């Protein structure tokens, strides 16, 4: 990184001299660029972090190691087993795993700002916002707002955040030391939370009297760190190997930053499909279109429809919400969305997938599965099994590549 | 039965009633949901039941499905965040939580299909949607498909 920066300065100086000396505006001789930074971060599906010497042993959670630093300093900490989540935005670190001292973000009245994220299963993460530099591979995002999840010395989560549900705020609850949200959007909430009229319950101001919903400017919201990199910032691609049916103990792949910015992240034959304002697209199955479907590496299965529409038996109480067919079953669905470069044109892709008996899979010693699934009435949630054997590109909103402007998926 | 929305002024009701509304509760309690959610409300008559639509400026829409004998037999929600499900599901909330059995690291939809209670909660941050109903309380001639 340092070398690259120095080389860039030299090139700029040469360009400057050339421009001064000749009075000629041509820059054709100045195509020499600094060496590209390392844009490839290792990711792994394994047994997860250890708590009291025991691996959590969850299935289908994709992890990486993230380095965070006190902004502008070399006081840093590497945190392993942070879950890679294309279904959310922003970095969230479980407070117990944080050894750095970070400064809580405040509003203009000096009141601490807290963040909330909820999940459909009625769990949530709550905690103060603080800024940190985020380093992955050779890339650095500077002074990024992140969430510190569940510190004991901070105000309790208000009802607008808990929604009556249960916290997922410890390493045991979460099955990870944190969550790296590298989804389709720049911010976790976006313009709705920057508006002072009725912002949704993502951000809270927390004076001593208690926490209440507040608006927060776009720049002070949790950010997808990728779009804050100085380069390779228009998106990313997650590359995971195919694995055998029945699963694998672990699976190692790459998270490559940028789309078409270096030799290792070209789109190739991948088809780009845009999404709606919520990040959703349509999945058609047996002739029926389900328009609130999404891709989410943070979902640890293919969660779609129900037993009545799929013919797949549910597992019952031993694995609530999962499918347990008597024999492995194959399906095909069609994902479609607008071409990011020509929104009137729909781009459709056939997706073949299989569903095996989840209890059989969970009772094995494997941690990575490409054929675990469960119910999700009226919706297709393409979870981590979708990523095996694919290069999945995530085009970030308002960032452009050869595929057009994000938000889009390409695979 | 006419399908005419009747808009009710929030302020009229905000002061009038208290108590919790919820699945299986009484129609009066719907008003306390409206107050709780700081929302506006309209009532849409349907064939065999009424729907109270509670909407909030942040884009949240909650529907409470009420039989003519004044019982909330179904609820649905849609919005950027989850509504307070403990309030919305009322006395069924504990059964919902026990049935969902959250497990470490498993993130997914919450789907409960018990003999009486059905809850389907799906979506993700910025775009949640869900519904719940009690089979035993569906009015005669009304099917669960209406709860959307």
C-alpha cells in the first residue's frame, strides 16, 4: 500500500512536469499506473469461533478476518470469524471481542448515537456507533461508522429496536465475533434515516433520560466499507468452490473487491440483474412469481416457500423451519431483474438447486452445505448454499462498472 | 358489503382508550396499537370482516383483521423495521417465541404453523413483511388467505 502510494506520487509528478514542459495537453504517455493493491480477502465456511474452548459449530456461515484501527493511527486489532453478510450493510463487532478503545459517535448535542438492526426471526443487535478504519487485504476504508454490539456499559435496547424479540448480541448468540455487511447499499438505512420526518427505527439518540429514534446524516450511518475504499470500490465478488452433496468440513474462497477494476474481478459471462429499492428481485417457481426475493450470504440455507408448494417435508421440532425430505430433491427457479444498463429489459437466469434432509446434514461433522433449505412463505431467500460453485458479484448502489450502475447482482 | 375506506382521525382515538391490542384481542384494542405506533388508521369493510389499516409515515403498514363479533383474528405487517411483535401477537407471543427456537448463527425467516397459531415473518432490514392468524378465530366463510 505504501509503495503503491509513493509510485502514484511519482507518476503525478512526471505528468505535471510533462504538462508544464511541453504545453501539450496529451497524456498518452502517462498510462503507467501504480501497482494495484491486493484486493483479495480470504473467506471460509468452518466451525466458527470458539467460546470456552468449544467451536460454535454452525452450518453455512461465511467468515473472514477484519482489521480495525483507531482512525488515522496504527493502533489496530484483527478480529477473526466475522460473518460475511451480503444481506446487510456495515461492520458490527461484538463488544466482548473489542480490545481497541473507540470513541462513541454523538449528535450535535453531545448525545451518544446508537444503531439497531432487526432480523425476521425477531432477534436484533443493538449498540453504540463509533468510527474505525477498516482494513481488508490491501484495502483501507477510513473513519467508518461501525456498530459495537451489546456493550454492558451502554443503555439497554428500547422497544422500538427489540420489537419484543430476543437479543443476538453475544458470540454464542450470533455464532460470530461480528458481522461484515457488504450488501447492495452504501448505508444500512439510507435517505429514510437522514430525513427528520419519521425516520425508521435504525438510529437512536441516547441521553441519560433514555434512547429515542433519531435521524442521522448519510455520512454518519453505518457504511458498506467497500464503497469507501479509495479504489476497487464499485462492488465486490464472492467466489466459493463447489462442494459435494452431503457437505464439507470447511470451504475456502475469496472476497475480491472491485468489479472489473483489476485482472481478478472481471465480470466475464456473469449476467447483471438490478433490484428494487429494497434490494429485492423476482424469483419464478412452478410458474408463480415471488417478487420479494433476495440473495443473502448471511442466511444459512435456501429458505423458500413452504411444504405445500414445494412438496418438501418439514423437519419438525428438531430443526424448526428446515426441510427434511426423505430423499434429496432437485429444483429449478428463474431469477429476474432489470438490466442495470437498460431498465426496460429484463434479464433472467435459471438457477438449479437441490435440497437434502437438513437433520441428516446437521448430524454430520460437516459445516458447509450446498443443499440445506427451509421454509419462507411467499419468498425465496437465496442463502449461502447459492454461493457455492459461483462467482457472485455485488454492484453497490450508485457505483458503476461495465455492468452499469448498482444496485445489482451478477452471476 | 361496500369496500369504502373510512378514515378516522388519530387524535380522536389517542385520548380515548388504552390497553393492548393484539391477535385474539378485542377490536377496541386496535386503537391502542394505533396510539402505540403513532400512526393513522382507516377501517376497510370486507365481506365477512373488517380491516383496520394502521400506517406510519416511515412506511410501516399494519393490518388488523377483525370479525363482526369484534375479535382480532389476524394481523399483518410490512415495513422497513419490525413492529413490536409482543404487542401485535399478544397472548400468542410466548407460543411464537417457543416455536421459533432461535439458534446461534441461524438466521432465517420465522415460520410457525401450529394447530391454531400461524405466524410467518420474513424479509430483511429495510423490507420486512409478515402475518399471523388463529385458525380457531377465522370467521365463517373467511379463509386465511385474506390475512396479507
